[in-house]
């Protein structure tokens, strides 16, 4: 039997480092008064997540100009370890052509052939949790928070 894992809150710096280490995350938004989560390829630009979308597509029309969430995680169920990062911010279309070209050069891929705009999500609210082996002497209650 595996030991009970420990859940630990991460710092903003740790969250940003982990966001920078991944390339696919989920944009969480409201569509038709219901929650929706769509996977997107992204890059982290400073403290802002950037992804591509079709200007007239469902993703862009549901996110640009609205408060959305962005979530990325990595979990290994067999070892009961992993992490999750959640950011919240107001999505907007990036209109500066030089910035978009720079982001594309840095690896911002289109998610589909119709991805003709770049969408930025500044992350003023950012939190994350890591789950892993309990530190020696850590009380069991810490894992249940």
C-alpha cells in the first residue's frame, strides 16, 4: 500500500515555472450559461498565457473580453504524485503584429488551420497545488486540507 500523499500549496513562482514547462492546457469559460473547458496549445509570455484561436470561432467569441480560467496539470496516478496550476484573468486579443510574430517564433503554434488571432490571458490570480510523498513528521491532517 502506498503511503498517504501530502498536498502542498505552491508559490506564484513555482506555478509560473510549471506553466512555462508545458505546452497544452485548458481554457475554462462560460458557454451558453454552462462551464466549458477546451484544450489549447500555448506559451507563457511573462505572466501571461497566450494561445491561438479562430477570430470568429467558438473559443475566441466565448473568451475574448471575458474573465476565464486557465488550467494545466501533470499527474502520475501510479505514484500518487503530480501538480495542478489554475490562473484566472480577463482574456483579450493581442493586436500588436510584432508581438504576435515574436510569440510565433517562440513556439506559439496554431491549434488548427483557422487559428488567425492570438489571445492573451494575464494571470493576476494564480494558484497551484502539488501532491507527493508526505514529508517526514508531517501530520496526516495536512494531506486532507
